């Protein structure tokens, strides 16, 4: 539970990790010359985990956090990228080397009901790893057989995780969810690992039991000097247990940094929205309205170009030629996105208009079409050159030429966010967002627009006074240096707490 | 003990006459509702003499861990408990002046003023109340919708049922049961003869639009697997709204969803509730969701509501050690406390023979005393108000270590149970 000292070597270093799953990739598909489609579960992830710390990986379902955890342990073969564990390349390991790595790195799975073999006693489950790794190597000196030694070790482990040693001959179905998760933890600890991936270890548990397990994990970390990679979707759990956090969205890390920095001064608009969305268990929460992110996470089969988050981002950067309120720009972007990526057709609008129309004499009226579109995509308030362009595009769309309409909108409204993929920048507390990438795209909009962009997106909930300087991050000319200085400040303050 | 229970004890007598006393805005008053499951392993007391009220236009929250009986309580309200479960006792008083007039002469014991006891109404009438009076949003949208029927058609079915019911009120045969063998044969021969009509389909599309599904006309013709989880939950809500219910029961409506989607659905539920002045019973395990949505809360443990009151009663001045423990177990997002205070042990099994006549929480309670070894009625936590009440002797007396149970008091029972 220590902050990584400067210059310390990470225990685990992940670089550009990719894991794609391919569809239509069988021999039959190849004979028919079908193009395989890839599902980009993990799409270029960089992580470092320092000895003794807990790195949280947090994100919504489908963002690739579990796949990352399993791929870096080589439980799944990576498509690309490198993983170095204690200086050795995990991807190149084989034979004995890999076996040794397996002993040093363990995993606790999410679902305590399906991750334990129902036909083995918990003693066998906990001792199985010992047996596979040929432990003990020599017969114990006190005359016990190797089997007895393993059994005693399993007893010890069960006691350590808060179960009774008498329960060694019970089967998993005789235990409750929390107890099974304890068995899973005992199994992961059996080989004395240095590094444990905890894949949503408490999300299947009730809150009262969840707190028991979290406390247990903290105690074990301290006792055995473990390093954790803690995968979770529950932000309050992450805040509680992690030293540093990486926030994932659609297969990529969008923000990473010390826990307090991330939670008190999030940089990436996605992190902000995520924090804003979480309901707090306190009376002040009553009736709090959040501005939720619109829409769903896009499919990883066809992630948006550039920044993956741009389709839901409340702060998309507008091209130099456009300067309209964020909501209106969002409306135009939504229209484009639906046309380009979701197969939106003019025909469906006509059908809706027809079904709303009374009587049989329905005529295709372009004016009504444009009216309906403006309403659907909140485009009514546009004015000036922007309106002309959109009107133009709607006219083209009304004539059924979707591609051309999309093209017309793309020419006028293409955002820097879709052209270039942002990279993690900002040192210790880094975000992959063009807003922080360089000064060119910084928020030097007039105050009104900043107000719009930031509507309802302030620091969530009641924040400690440390947050006073959070807004500095939004400083139009806040280069990386300033940001880092902020991060350091916060770390210092936390130490005092 | 006797002198403490006098005066403030308000445990409902099993089959009282008339509706229980309550707030004038009550739309639903539940008294002494018990549901049991009769399984091979024994009788399971899933819901044990439940008392609560729901008022006009409010959100009443029921919070509890898994296995606390909150979902069964919801199903019991709408009489959807399946065999081997059965509602063994209790009254569900629902305010409906028209219904009360209709049954005042036929079933006098089921009517009190504007209230009717749905448990004593004929089965068919109770059935007819599902939709216009009560409707339900289930937890898992993926498994609650039929995968082989388009989303639009499933919602249109609900609309159609309500339309036929309005045309012919109280005749249940005109509703779901209208689909008999005859219709089945005709439909098999003429596959295009659907149950739904064009007008109900259009209404379904309107409903989908109301719950915020883009391109409703097009999406209505898609199947559930083509919807995302959040969209499906919206569709489920649209279906529940088809009958314009007075009371919407939402059973863990956001548990299967991610936080950003959860925020969308909670906003939607809030908007709908405010627009249509529906009362909502919100069932969840997430105290954060309760805090954001609810006016009043009931905390369930082992089939009972162990504490109820307004949101601030329960969150800021809890009396029952279980409520305290539940709140202490949650890591605070804004203030990472050094150590969580979990409740030791596990949720009890609800097998009748193992429950015994005591406070069900006594075996995990840090403040268990000898007084806790008898059945605990509900006491007022703050004298004079009817709002804040708890099933705990600590409402009546201070914790006294002299009376504390020895720490191994329950170990013997647990040996027998072989579970912990």
C-alpha cells in the first residue's frame, strides 16, 4: 500500500497489449473468401504495476478490463503487445519458465459459483496448485507425507482467509457466496504469489459480505506483501482499495493516475461522467439529477475512429471553422454517427411520418421531413452558416441519398477528435484526450461555450477542500507541466490525511 | 420486557377488521403479509409479516441483501408467487373508490372506505388489477422478454390486453385468457392473424418513444437480442406503462446495468413518475439508488422489514444494528475511509425450522442481548411519529453489556446447520 517511489522498476509492465477476437475466421469462411471481422476487446493497453501497490482497472462492462487481466497472465494469447513481469518477457515464456511465472502470479475470478469445481472438496481445490507445481519439493522433515503436508497447508490457508480448518472436506455447494470467494482467494494464495489479478472479486457479493472480503484482501496484501491488479466496475470499491487507477473505455485506457487525483480531479470527460453517475449512499443524494452520458457504448466490432469516446463525449472539440454550443454540435454529430455507422435511413423517417399521418393521402413533404429530423436530433436552434449546411444535408437526405448527406456533414463538421487517436499524456496522472494533448485544442472557447460544455459536469458531490484548485486543470493554457504539478500537490495532501 | 412493549407496540394483529390506519395519501397499505415456500427441504419463510404503506406519487424503497425476501415481497403484492410458494396470510389494501363501490355489497369484509383488500377479492378481479393498478419492471431485461417475439409486438400485447380490458372491465376472459384452443388452431392455420392490432402497435411505438428509444418505429420491429441492456430495460418500462398503472413496482431495475446507463434509467423513472404521478415501489440492494430515488425506505432482513422511515431517518439516525451495519459496509466514494465495518457472518437461510422465535439478526448482531431471543414486534423509533419504526429492542432501551449474549451463544445452532 505504498506510493511508487520515483525510479522504482514496475513489477509488471504492459505495453500496447491487444486482444482481438475474430469472427468469420473458420476454414469454411476462408474458402468462401469472407473477410474476417475483428472484435477489438483490448486495443492497445499500457499499464505499469509497481511492487506492493494495488492498481485498479475500472470500466463498464465490455470495456475489456477482464480480458486485459487474463491476457497479461497469458490465460489468453495476446494478439499483439508485450508484457514484462519482473524484467522478463511473459509473452516469450515457455515450458519451465512459464510454470515459474504461473507460480508467481495468481488470479481470483469474479464468479465464486462457477470458478470452483463442484466435484472437488475445498481442500483439493486449494491444494491443487501445490500438487501441480510439485510442492513440497522434498519430503517434509517431520515425517509427514507430501500429501499430508499439502493438506496441512490447505488448512492453514483456509484459516487465514477466515474459514474453519474443519471445513476442508466440504464441497463448494455447502458454502455461501462470500465463503466461496474466500476459497478462491485461498487457492490464489497457495503458491505464495507476488502478484494477484483480482477480477471483480466482490461484485457478486452482497455489501455486508463485500466489506468482509475487501478487508481480508487488504490484510493479506499487508501480510504477504502482495501486488494487486484489481479489476472492478464499482467505483467506490476502487476508491477504497486502490493506490492507482486506470480507467478503461472500449478496449483502451483513457485515464490513469493516483486514486485521489482521479477521483478528486478527473481529467477525461468519461471519467468525470462515470463519477458523476454513481449514486452515493447518503441523504444529500436524494433527488440529485445527473446528466448521464447519452446512448450506449459502441460495439467493439466497429469502434469510432479517433477517440473512441467521441460519440458520447459532452466536450467534443469542434473544428476551427465551427463555433456553436456543444448541444447543437452534439446533435449534428449524432446525426452523422447514425448515418455513417448505424445504417440510419431516410426511409425510416418517412415511415414514421406516414404512420403519424391521418388519412390515405400521404405525400412526401420535404419540409415536414426536415422538421421531424430537426426535432429528433435537436437541430432547431442552429443559425447562420451552420444552419445552411445542415439544411443542405437534410435536403439531400430527404431525397434518400444518405451517403452524400453524411459526406456533406463530414466536410463541414469533422472534429479533431475523430481524425486522430489521443494518446495518454500528462505524466503520472495521464489522460488520453485531445483536450489535454496540446494547446491547440485547449478550451479557449468563449466563456459561454465553456459553460455549456461543462453544464452539470463539475466535480461530483460534496468535495473536500483540496478540490479548490481542480479547475486549474481546465485552465486554457494549462500545459502538461501545470497538470503534473497539480497531481503532486494532491499526493502531498493525501499523505497528511 | 412487558412494560416496554405496552403502549408503543404496533405489530399488526393477523386478520384485523378493515384497512389499517395510515396516512391520508396512502394508495397501498400492506399488513402482515407472509409468503412461504413449501420445498422438499422444508418450509421457507421468504416474507414474514410485512407491514408498509405506499403514498400517492412517492417512491418507496425496499432495500436488502440477496435472500432477504424483497423480490418475493414484490411478487406477493401483485399475486404472482408461483408454486411451491404461497401467500399464507396478510392483507394488501389498495385505494380504488370504484372498485370499493363495486364490491361493497358482495364482499363486505374486503372493503373499507375507499380501500379494498385485494387478497379477499375474487382471483379474476385481482388478475384484472395487474396493469391498470399494479405493474412491474423486472430485474433482468434479457430474460424477462421473449426472445422470439419482436420488442414492439410484446409491448403491443400489453397494450392490447389493457385495451380489451377497458372495453370489457372485470372480465378476465377478455384479457390474457381470451387466447384459447380455438384461437390457437385458427392462428396456426392463418399465421398472420396476430393478437395485436395496428392501433396497439402504434401505441407501443409511442410508448417506446416516451421511454427514450431512438427510431422507435424501426426498433419496434427488432428482437430483444438486437437491443442493448439499457434499451431493453427501457422497453420493459414501456411495457409496464402500457396499463397506466397507479403503482409501479420496480424490482432491481438497474442492477444489470452499468453506472452511466443506470443514471439514464433512474432519470427516466423519475421523469415518468413525476409526469404521471405514479407511485413507485423501488426494490434494490443498492443504497445509493435508494438515496437518489426514494422518499421513504424500508430495510428488509430475513423476510421482515426491520426498519422503516424517511430517507434521513434511515440513513442519518438508524436504530437497528443491521441498518447501521449495511451503511457501514459501503465504501464511500467521496471519502475513502481507512477501514470498512462489515457485518460478520452471512445472510441466514430462511428455513422455518432454523429461524426460531427470536430477532433474526441476533446471531450477527454486535449488540445482541437476552431480550433478543423472543419475537420482536415493530416499535416506534421516535415517539409520536408514525414514520420511523424498527423491529429492535434498542428502540426501547439502551444496550447493556450485562444482558449481552455470550459470543458463542449461536455457535451450537450453527454446528447443527453446518453452514457457517
